[in-house]
C-alpha cells in the first residue's frame, strides 16, 4: 500500500490543509476535525487507498484504515498537510468546542461513564453468575455449599459496585468538571452515608424528615444509592464552587478553606435541594422509559429497538447508561440492555448479508469483520463503514433490532448489569439465557434476511 498516496487522497478530499482544525488517530481510525464540512468529498474519501469506511461522529470526521495501517497513513498525512499533529483527546476537545449544547451534554455523560464501565461490568457479570447459581440451587439442579467462603464472598462482591455507585460516578464526574476528584468522592459518600435511610426503609413506610433553611420546608433524609443524575449535578455544583474559591481565597489558607467550604456548601445543597429535585426528575425519566418498553404486546420495545441504532448514529447513545443504572437500582434488572443487544445484533446480521452478497472484495473485507464486531457489541464499524453507507442494510438492521426487542419485551427479559451487549451479553442474563439467545438470534436472522432481500450490490456498485 502507498501510504503517501492514501494521505494525499484524504487531504484532497477534505479540502486541503486550510480546512483542517485538528488531526489525530486511534487504533484503527484517522480522526479529523474539519472547519467547513461542505468542502468534504465523502465519496472520494471512501475511495481513498486503504480506506475501509468513513463516518462522522461527535464532530469528528473518522476514516477507518485499520490497525497497523492508520499510524503510517497518519504520519504521511501530517507530513504532507503541515498540520500539527495532536492526541485523540486534542481532537475530541476541538470537536466538542464546535458541537451544539445537547451534544456536549451527552458527550459529558460519556466521559463520566466510560471510565467506570469495567467496574460495572465486573459486578454485573458476578451478579448474573450468582443469580444463575441461586436458581440452580433452589430448583435442585445443583448441590453446592452456599455457606462456603467462595460463594459468600462472591455474593458480597457482586453488588459492591452498584452499592457504592454514587462514589464512582462522583469521582469520575469531578475529573470531567475540572474539580478535585477526592472532594467529588466525598460528595458521593455523603449521598450514601449510613446515617441516611435507604430506599427500602422508606418504601416500607418509615421516613424521617429534616427541616432545612431554617424550617422553610422539610426533606426526607434518604440516601441516593443507585441514583445517577443527582450525583452528577451535585458534583458539578461542587466543582463550580471549588474553582471560584481557588480564585478568591488567599493561597496561604486555600488548602483549608476551599475544601471545607466546597464540601459543606455542596453537601447541604445536595441534601436540601439537588437530591430531592433531581431524584424526582430521574425517577420520572426511568418510569417513562419503563412504561414505554412495557406497553402491551411489546409495541414500545419494538419501536425503541428499531430506533436504537439511529441514536448511535446521532452519538447520543451514552445517555442510556442512566436508564440502565436507574432500572437496576429500582427493579434489580435493566430491561434496556437486551433491547440494545437486539439492535446491535441486527446491525451485525445486516453487515454479514452485505459481506456474503457483495461482489466487491474491498466491501467484503470491510463488512465481514464489521459484522463480527457488531456481534461483540461494537457497532460503529458495521453502521458507519457498511450499513449506513449503502442505507438499505441499515434499514435491515433496524428491522432486526425491532423484532428482537419485541421478543425480549414479551418474555420480560432483563439483565443483571450493563456495559456488555451482543454475544457476551448472555453473561448478564444467566437467569434467562435461552430467552437472551433467542432474542439476539431473532435480531440477527431477521436483519440478515431483510437485507438480503432488499439490498442489491448493483444498486450501489458494491
């Protein structure tokens, strides 16, 4: 492959050096922030030597070259264009500065949740395993000592991340908002302090009220275990207070005054104002989503399963983490994750149909690994590199996602955790493994068949 030629073709297709704000690369993609998108020739980019796909996401123009190739194309691109190279984070910041407010808010959610996903996944997997073991023990399928240390400790470990979730979220949010992460963690600790009632005590009819602001009104002294939005808002407030105090407090007392005032003021506002208000808002959102996806005959899930991939294209799918975590806190299961898995498998089935039906070697080489990636829960290559490019396969993927989500809703399929979809998502549904496998199989097969029927390679020169 001629890396200089590929770099020159990309440079020409994006309108030259003067139209480039920033450039970087990740493991597989050349990432560019463009000044004027109207000057970009997307067809020429797709035809560039070695390019396996082109898509726009979160204000970035991303060209897929693949591992081991992208870094060489990037080096040639920097040399030819004269653009100063940056890191992936530099490009993200440049793109974020151009993005509209709603997109920036959703990106912020992604920045908060991505670092804590491994902890959530670990707990979710363990919870799934423990649910499966309990089911088998209670129904006589398995005879193990449930008082043994391995079983008891595993049961303890399984819900730890969810029990202390506000601390994880607060720590991550403080970093994103530019505050002290340890002060952020303290706010998270305040919100789940043992002296606060938990939601289960309140639901049993015992609720302790506390007058605030000199008796102006009273609020319940209840903890915020499992909540997301109140924690994020509280930490944002703390970071604003902290940063302003750093500017006005003399350096010699800053170390003492700023942390004290930041924690005390934010803590009081959190328990008196932020917590009650934003818990109500969060519960309303979760209740609305739950009502939608539990509509009779699975109608709501059918619609959302079909629309899910569109939200991935729009780059707003990170917001679903709030729904997942909220449902886990309220119901013990998330009914959203199976829906997302169905949507992802649908895009995988559509991409496989393209791989098998296309007569173009380049399209085949791109579609087959993209289909596998989608089945593992990573859909961007399949969506942007294959299905959306030819459009009809994308429609096939939406159809598959809708049908799989419909089945999941009818059988009441829920997951014990979040963060993993596709084939490996079955580890979060070990209490209903057969239903999960049927769900993703329906999505995959329907998407494959619909795409095979409606898409013709000659329609798109593929």
